């Protein structure tokens, strides 16, 4: 995905796609396009969550290491 989308924007776009599909506002000819875009956005969100989780774990690990060194 060339244009970077924030996590929040990705969630909002996913929600709008879901609402459009649920309310049958998506033409059958556009359905596959919407589903593909949804898959891209879900992938992006998962990657962002994984990156954030790893960053938080690294920070916590650093803090615990510092406590062990001080203790």
C-alpha cells in the first residue's frame, strides 16, 4: 500500500466499508474491491498492533533490566 494510513484511519475506513456492506450500499460489482481493501486494512492494523506490542515489550524489558542492575 503506497499511501500510508494511520491505524485510526484504517479502522474508520473498515467501519465505513462494513456499514456500507451491511446496509447493502455496495454494488455487487464493487464488492470484491471493498473486500480486498478491507483485507489490506486488516493486514495493516495487525502489523501496527504487532509492532506496538514488540516496542512495548522491549521497553518493559529495558526497564526490568535497569531494575535488576540497580537492585
